[in-house]
């Protein structure tokens, strides 16, 4: 083999080696990019609530909390129910078993899809609904019963929203944190499992604050 052929052969080997490295690098980069995009798509719905002014994180309700909510709503079955920040749908599904026409609003799309899947598996999909929606843009007046597993900093603005939208026949069940300045109709449970039932028709403090809000609006 002549010197020229040796040089050409060596160059070809270098080109092939560089091409293999480039192809391998592109493959690795593509896989890494796909993993990053997938991770972002899954994680973002869980992190985005933390970026909001009032954070409502996903913390699953305990079995005792669910039981206490149903105890608070005893006698109201057959009506409509809204679970604000419905998470994995356990309150909505349990309410449906007790005869409610129940709806859950939740910002996390993955939790909404999971809740719909669970309702289908349990054969309750005809009695429940799960919607990806901001609670502050939800019309609460359409429901007979409201359930909220809230955080402390959101209870005051939610109270103001309820004052504007709830009527005397509505029942509101608060879990983990009570509403400020409202006198509960009934308190069930202890510690983190405590739930507070509110009814405007039976609470002078709710009527009083509702009237004050109306005067301020005028």
C-alpha cells in the first residue's frame, strides 16, 4: 500500500470514528432531552400550586377525615357537592357512595385524570365529575354542599368568596383549618382530623359578616 493510500485510509478511519461519536452524542442528547421534558410535564402540575399567591398543596385526606366529612354531611345526601382542591378524588368518590352528585375541582391535571380513572374503576363515573379549574373562578352558588381541605392563609379570602356566593341552604365543611370569625354549626373530631360544619341559616356570625360585606360593596 502506497503512502497516499495509507494516509487516505487513516483519514477515513478518523471520519468514521468522529461520525460514530457524533451519532452517539446526538442519541444521548435526544434521550436526555426526552427525559427532561417528561419529568417537567409530570412534576410541573405538582409544583405550580406552590408558585401561586395562595398555595393549596396536595395532602391526601386520612380515612378518619373522610369519615368525619361524611358525618358532618349526614342528612344532606341527594344534593350536589363540590370538593375544592379534590386531589386524588377520595372525598368526591366517598360522597357519591353516600348518594351525593359530587364534583371535584383541581388544578393538577394528573390528579384529575387519576380521579377520573378511579371513578370509572369503581363504577361511579355517572355520579361524579372532575374538572381542572381554578377554585377562585368556580361559581360556588351552584352547589348545595362545599368541602374544603384548606391552608390557613386561604381561609379568609375563601370566606369572602363564600359570603358573596352561598345562600342560606348551603352547608360548608372545612377541614384542617376553620374559617376565621365564623361560628361553626358543628365540630367533629380532634386534632388534624377535625372538621367544622358551617350553615348560614344556623350561624348568626355568618349572617352578620355577610351583611357587612354587602354594605362594603355598596
